[in-house]
C-alpha cells in the first residue's frame, strides 16, 4: 500500500479513537450504563487495533533514516496516554479521579496530535 493511503487510514482511526474515548468518558462522568455495554467496550478496541495496524504500516514504509526525535516523543506519550486511559475505566476509583485521568488523557492525546502534525518534539509548545 502507498504511504499516503496508510497515512489517511491512520488519521481516520486517530479521529475515531478520539471520538470513542471522548464519548465513553462523557458517559462515565454522567454515570450512564452505556460504557459497560459489550459493543461500547469492543468498538474502541477494534478501532485502536486498526489504528495500530495502520501505524505499523506507516513505520514499515518509512525508512529508518527519516525517523526523528518527534516520533520517539510520540511513542512515549502514547504510553502515557494508555496508562491514563486505563485509569479512566478502572473499576473502584472515585469519579473525580476518573474525571481527572480522563481530562489528562485528552490533553495528552491532543499533544500527541500536535507532535505528529508539526513533526516537532515539543508539539504545540515548540511553536508558542
């Protein structure tokens, strides 16, 4: 597959993943039972899996010498996002802790996006 095709597939699943995480977080904050339904738990996993496959495809089509520090920063921030996302949906935590983890995860997600778009390790903070 071409790099451009994989890039747009990746961007589509980034947007899908963000939207699903945002909605699940809103439902969790409101106390709706929807986040506990099977399709609500499964759909984000499918979207994130396809996002990962597209990312692996992009990595495999990009020569190693074109990699830069911003990609390494992006990988590290994805790990931070994953830990925060786990904290959001973990049972037994007070709602305020889940809400704080959700807001922090959204901010990290937006910073990951700014790093990827600007191709700068500092993302939006490098421009300010």
